[in-house]
C-alpha cells in the first residue's frame, strides 16, 4: 500500500470547539479557509485522487501551547481530504482512522 504524506508548515487544524456557538456564516467561512489550506497543500504535493479506502494518520508538530483533543481536530482534516479527493469519503467504508501523534 502506498503512503502519501501532506506537510503543512505552521498549521494546526481547526477544532470543532472553535466552531461551536458561532454564527453559521462564521463557522462556514472558518471551515472553508481550513479546507482550502489542506486542498492546496495536498494538490501541490501530488497526492493522487483516492479510488479506494485509505488510512489517515496525523502527526502534529506543536510549539508550546495545549494539545487539542484528537477527535476535535480530526473532522476538519478528513473533510479537507475529501474536498481534495485524497479520500473518497470520510465514512468508515472509505477511511480507516490511524494514529494522531504529537511532536
């Protein structure tokens, strides 16, 4: 199985907690910005479109601060990978969840 890596320098995925309680247009704009970051980097780094299931693992490099909850950031990342075609869908039939590692 091929392994594809997407490196996004100085990026921390948007957490669901940052969206809760906001006006729906603010939520949409924030999420859209993060989706575009993921799409742009995946395409620039040549990650091919998915044709079958893939496993997704995350490595987050932290520079101080509090580490976000794993399930809190996963949703926006998976949505971004679907948006750029790196995942067919983010449901369990098409995406298995790998590890999330903090460095």
